[in-house]
């Protein structure tokens, strides 16, 4: 199914595209520079998600409704009528995987001396995720097509999960203590 975007939708999606490109660059760069192997792994995983987000935005900008099941590595046979059910199952599987990753991070041995650079990377990425999640809010509300809204809502939820992953890492490593 093809969609026609309004000028406003196109402008907002172009902004989201540039945000996703920046997120990919940051996560990739910080993954290469982080000291903690678990942090490197988390950043690499998030960079992959950000690339999926960019692919989805590009599909929408090209007038195509994104196939969320295919994007998440599911076979094309699962699309169609089962699409909504499969998407819900994927979200549950991803949430389970993310919780497992968080537990691994929290159970990791933490040195009393947190790496200052790793902390700075986390702070920057947490701030970036907060901003990007907020810009998706505006974009979602301006989209006419329900399928596009759902695709962007899915991306926004993943952005929020990235922020939660970073927050939990920071908190478990003494880098951040909510007051």
C-alpha cells in the first residue's frame, strides 16, 4: 500500500531521519570507545535498532507503509492478517530480551571507580534519547495514516526502552542516583 505524505509530514519525517542518523553515529562511536564490554554490547544493539528505525523512516518517506514484521527479522509469511498479533508477540519478545540484558548488566561486577568516559557517553545518549522520543510525539500526532502512526509509535517505544536501558545501567553502576 502506498501513501502520500503532506508537506508537514515530510518535513517532520526528514527531521526524524536526521535524528536517527545521528543516533546511529553516536551509538556506533560510543560502542567503539566504551570501556565496559557490556556497555559496548548495549550500544551496538541500540545502534542496530536505530538503523531499523532509519530504514522505516526511509520507507515512509518513499511512500511505503513499513512492514514492521519484516523489519524485525520475521519471515514475510507472517505478514497480512496475523500482522497485529505478530507485532504484539515481537514486542513481548523484545521486552523479555531487554529485561534479560538489563539483569545481566545489573548483575555484572561493578568497580567502585566507574569509567568517567563511559558515564559521559551514557549521559549524552540518555539526553539524546529523551529528545528523540519527544520529537516522535509531535511527528506521530501530525501523521494522517494510521499505519504510519503505528510504525512511529513502535519506534518511539523502542527509543524509550533505549533510555530505560541506559538509565538502568547508570543506576546499577553508581553513575546516577535518582533523588
